[in-house]
């Protein structure tokens, strides 16, 4: 199957690689052409613009930083909307805004094409291993036709509901998990201040009900080593996701007060210049307030 893929960064690159491994022919585009080199070496074709991608491929996937980039790629000058053909499918794998996704979809579907919002979860490791969760919103028949494509990048492929629903599910998921991270940071710091060794406290969390959290697997390599500057998932992107969740909460009249507090903690970290560091860099704020470091 010929598939266009735009945005071959930390998440998009591995997803595109897995599509190639599954036998799909790729047409690729990225603002940094160098990022497409491994895929072109594996047989992918370069296209100069999103418009050209859409003209050459009946299916187009995008993996982009946020709503503004999605709108530019989809609707801007030389955007997908100028090249999509009737019956084409555009699926956005980014984490964005449900309202803005629906607005983009309205424009795309007016052309006779179809749009799905299909944000993914599982981080760069999940992207590399092809084990991502894929949360899809849009027409169910189009989703079923696209299922083999999604199954090439993920093992947990779910149809959530109409267009925008996949993004709602992703924002709720990220708001919960990223807020939990802030609570864990404070709790671990309290334990160390109270005399419990960091590794012992971590093992207790592993063994107790909380123990299946991905966060716990990251603490030894990031926090215990103090390696906050190497981003697995940057603080800036974490803040973006929580902010989008807050926008949705306000639109729905369903306040998320704990997530709002976590957002403020992230903003303090960004204010320290940690925006491109790992999102766990805010651990240092909890350490600073407690006057202790959580290291081993």
C-alpha cells in the first residue's frame, strides 16, 4: 500500500520504519529533509511539499508537534488539502485539540476525502517496537479499512468514536499520567527526606498497586542518575499536552484542578530553562523545596 508520511521525528521516524517493515511503500516529507534519509535508503520516495505527498499517496499520515503544525500541513499553502483526492484518507497521529481537529476534518471532508484523528501513546520505545496504543476517531468504516495500517505501528488499536474522539481520549490519558508524575515526584522526595532510601521506596511502589506505571521504569535512569537533560519526552511537549487537556476541560465545563496544578509545576520548570529537557526535570523542583536530592 502506498502511504504518505509527514513528520519523521522521534515518534514519526520509527513509525514510518515499521510501516516499511510491514511492506508499505512510503512517500515522505519533513521540514528537516535529513530526518527522512534512513527511510529513503530503505526505498521511500521524497516529496517536496505536503501537497505533493497527497497527490502521490491515497493514504497520508502526519506526526507533528501540535495543532498549529497540523493546520499548516493540512490547510496551508502547499498543504494536503491541495493534493488530496476524493476517497483519500488523512490520519493525524499527533496529539492536538479536538476542536481544531474537527475544523480541519470539515475542510478535508468537503473535498470528498476522509480524516481520522489517531493519536498514539507509548513513547519512543513503543514507536520503535511497534507496540503503540492508537486511539482513533472518525468514520468507523474508514477506521476498519485503515486498521492494517494502524496495526503496523501499534498493538493496541482502538476505535473511540466520531472525529475528535481519539484526541479526547489521548488528552484525558495524558492529563492523568502527567499529573501522576508530579505527585510521584513529591512523594519520592518526601520519602527520601524522611529517611527512606530512594531504591527502597521505588521497590515498594513497584511491589504495591502502583507498580505497573511506566514512570517507575524511568526513575532509575533519569532521576537516580540526575540525567534530566536527555529528553525521552520533553517537558515542553508534556506541558503542551496538559495545556490542551485544560483547554478541553474548560470547553466541557469539567475542571481538572490537579492537572491545573501539575501544569503550573511544569511552567515553573520551563521558566528555569528546562523546556527541552526530560519532563521529569520537574523532579528537581520537589527536591529543591525539600532541600534534598533523590539520587543513588
